[in-house]
C-alpha cells in the first residue's frame, strides 16, 4: 500500500511536468497561485492526516493526553530540524548552487528545485507511514498529495524551462523530482510495521518535515514575485480541498 501511494504521487508529478513540452508559458500569477495551492494541501495534510492521527496513535500505545502531546511535539521538532539540516547541507552551500556545470540556471532556481525534491521526502514518508499504520485516512492522504503534485511538477518544469533549460530536460527533472516519494513511502511503511510504538513518532516526524518545507520553501517562493494575494487564495483553496478529501475519504 505504501508503494502504491508513493507511486501515485510520483506519477502525478510526472504528469504535471509533461505539458511543458507544448505549453509556452504560465502566467506568473497562476504559477504562484498553484504553489499556494500546494502549500495549502500540505498544511491540511499536516494537521488532519498526520498530527491528529499521531495523537490518537500515541494514546493507543498508552500515553495520556499530555504524554501524547509531548511525543507528537518532539517528533514534529525532530522532523523540522532534520529537514532544515538536510536543506542546509544540500541547498544552501553557494558552491553547489553556483556550480559551473549549470550556468544557464540561476542559483535561486536550483535552490527552489532542490527544496521541492527535499519536501517530496516527507510527502512520501506521510503516505508510507499512513499506509503502514493502516490509518483510515491513508487513501485520502495519498490522493490529496498526488493532487497537489500535479501543479508542482508543472511549476518546476516551467521554472527550469523559463531559466533557459531545454524543455525535454526540464520535463525530465520536473518528473524526476517526485521519484523520491515511492522510495520514502516504502521505507516508512516498512518501519512503522516493526512496532506500533514507531507510528506516532513517524507521523509526527513527517508532519514536522512537511510543515518546515511549507514555511521554509513553498510559501516564500509563492510570494517572491509580488502575487501574495493569489498565493494566499490558492493556499486557502488547497487547505479546504485537502481537508474535505481527508475527512470524507478518511472518515
């Protein structure tokens, strides 16, 4: 189940990137609105598909309300710190961002693409942990993340093509950015089946990483071009849509 959910997300990312082969461009307002939409989906998934089930899972293994809150808070902080550390190692090094092998693509664009790939890891984790824990909302979570991966793949490929990269290569990288999701999903699904004690920690860790990706990468990029209003509306719509998917499909 974890592999199927992760593969669905990767396929959605690839499908989103394909139109760049024929589409000449996307209005910046729409691109920023799509980024905001993705952020809203991720925020709703963090709350309704990870934190709340994590609290319930912690209670199921014997923690009281305060103990469950402490476990989930600890896991969220660990996930946030892990993604920030990974982001710093892979992205923030100016020697990497300004590698002479990629002179056509500005360092800012490379940073954003790396950030997209990084935040696909907790997305895959979220799908895998939910599937491995046999949560009722696992199907809705996978569908919601796959839904926001479509515009995400499109935006990544468009940004690269707009920076001067050959369109076929831009589409390939946009599609490839989602490959990490099934890998992370399979590993996470396997890990939580080892012990029920890992489930609340796994959910909380994925929530912290996803929350950090939204705040650190997606929202700042969606507001960078002065279209914050469109990005905010997209965020609100994405949040409501993901909440509906989670509560309707997840019960």
